[in-house]
């Protein structure tokens, strides 16, 4: 540990905007200026200005401090833990043999339109599979969204051969799932791997031997909250 006089206090940094949002902010800002200076509709102009700020906030991409340790999975998304259930392996991944267990504990994190929507790798490893599945755009909070909605599966294989399944699921408002990685690429834990526009959900499938470290209703922070860990037992929470 460094001497106390060598330690520096952390400084707040205003979150930057992810480049994926640039064109949306420019379009919203252009409409705002048009309403203000061309058609002189001040009320609509102010409303559009507020929408421009919200679009910027939606695509914000804050820095995260990711815990590092053996046998830990961090949350891939900001939002509320909406489900912790035991489910069959997704057929799109089971058919290829990449997820071999018959059932998995699935942890779902629901992102509202006010959450950060940049998704991060829950574990370090190699992207061994990416599968895109077209579908509907029903409310991502519902359990059936895992099978009905547009979604994108990832399988990340760690150095010891453990395979972690993860799914980006489009929601009622979301209309675009974006990935930043490709098959065969290596990623670090907490590394940015994708984004879902305007409200959605991310699922993580726990391999055998891993237990959830969060409870339903808890808030998760992408790249920081420990979602699950190898060994141990699931936590018990009290709603106050």
C-alpha cells in the first residue's frame, strides 16, 4: 500500500457521451434551433431543448471502477434486478453446444429510459459466440420478453473454459441493439461490449457453481456491482 502522502482523492468527472449518440443529439439540437429561430415557437423550442438534454443523458458513458477477483461476475447493465429465476438454456445457444447445462439461473437487469445504456462484459474472456434474433418489442420487464423480443446473445469463455451466457433484449421503446465486439475477440471484465437504445433489459446465465449476490429489486451498476460469484449462497434481502 502506498504511503498516505502519496494518495490522492478521486475527482468527479462529468460523464462523456458515447459516440453512438452524437447524431441523435445533433438532430434534436437542430430541431430545437429551428423551433426557436425559424418558426419562433418558444414553448415547443424549450420542450425540444429538454428532450435534447435527455438524449445526451441517455447516451452518457461514465467511467466505472470494476472489481477484480477470481470467480466474480459483474453486472453488464445499469438498472433494477427484475428477475432471478431458473430457466432452460436459450435454444439458440444450446443447439450449438455452447451452453451445455439443461438449466441455468438467469439474472435479469431492467434498464429504464433514465439509466445508462452502455453494456459491459460481466467477465474477462473470449467472445466465442454472438447470435442476433429478430423479434417483437413488448415490455422488457415481462418474463416472456426473453423469448419474444428482439435480442442478441453473447457467450464469453473464460481462461478456465467456463462459459457465461448474456443477452441484450430490446424493449417497448428500444428499436436498436448495438454490439461493439465480434466473435473471437478477447474482452476484459467491465469492458464496453454493446448498447441498447431507449429502454431494455440484459440477462446473464450463471454457470453451475455460481450463486447470485444480488436480490430482486436491487439496483445494479454496470461494471461495478458484483452480480454473482463462484461458491457460497444467494443473499437474503429485506424490503424497507
